[in-house]
C-alpha cells in the first residue's frame, strides 16, 4: 500500500508539467522576439540567440519537471520520500514520451510548434551556413565555365566550338594517365575553333585546366566546411538534449521528494492511518 503506484496522480503531474513547459516556452519566445529590431538591424548574432534559446529550454524543462513531479507526489498522498520521488520520476518519463510522440505526429503540430521553434533556433547556425554555401556550389559549375570560355571568342562554325568544348571537358574530367594526349587534342581543337597558333591554344588550355581544378577545390572546401558545421550543430543539439533530459529527471525526482505528504499531516487527515501503523 505504501509503494503502490497512483496513476491518477502521475497523470495530473504530466498535465501540469506540459502546461508549465508550454507557458515557459511561450515566455521565452516572447522575450526572444522582443530583442529583435528589424528596422534598426541591431539584432543578436545567430549563435548567441541559439545558445540563449538552448539555456532557456533546459531551465524551462527543469522547472516543468519539478512542478510535475511535485504535483504527482502530492496528489498521490504518499508519505515515503522515495515513493514520492519515484512518482515524480515516472511523471517526468511519461511527459517526455508524450512530448516525443506529439512532436512525431500531425496531431502534435499545434502543441509541438513551440518546441519545434526552439529546435530550429538551435540548428539555425548550421542551416544558415548550408543555405549560404549552396549557391556558391551551384553557381560555380566548372564544366559550364569551360564551355563559356571556349565559346566566348569562337568565331568558326558551331561544330568547331563543340569539338573544342568536348575536348577541354575530356581533359578536365579525364584521368591522369591520358592527360597529355587529351591536353594535346584540346589544344588542337581550340586552335581550330579560334584560329590561333597552337602554342597560344596550349596556354589557354592550361589556364582553363587550372581554373577548373581551382573551382573544384573551392567547391569541395565549401562542402566540407558546411558538413563540419552541420555535424557540430547536430552534436551540440544532441548533447544539449541529453543534458536537458538528465536534469529534467533529477528535477522530477527532487520534485517528487518535495511533494510527499508529511506523516504528521497524514495522521491528522486520516485518523485510521495511525492505528494501521
């Protein structure tokens, strides 16, 4: 009887915990939006805003878990501190599972909107970098640049320009073993297309090849930096979620211990309890 689970009290703790979490989240969103000033442009940096959002998310989770654990233990009527703490911990665990379920279903679109906003803010840095890098990679297609350079000053028929373009492309994308042969074919095709000496065509082919490799290296560097930043953001978010859950569990446990009914008060409210003891 002393350690029997009171599911009604746990459910009450879950409801209170969810409401407190939503209230604190709305308060945090309101404070965060109030700091933005689009007209003046004097806004916090994305990284600063994300860190502040993460800290507020952890603190609000701790407060909500403590409140839910306290209500669960108090309404269970338990007088043993450990039993009350277990009710608080169970209330926190049930609340966490319920939030995860709501966030993964269409039904939770309204309830989880505030939590999704926090997650988006934490991941804003990686998303911003990715959106910035994408146009750079998309607009720096080295093969298109080669074709534009070949056709820029080509005055002969289309067939010659096409042959020169294909030859230079084959040189840029081919393997190292046939590079010399491809380089000679590209120079000859470019000389025919532009009506220039072969040595001048060889110099232009070398410049195109160098520019192609520089563009490829730049695109790879941007992609690598973007991937590293995204991985760092995901890692930070996972660690923050782990810390928040652990602290929430501790808060639920402590809230449950704080919410137990004092034995003396229980004896006054339930006289038969004294005789049973």
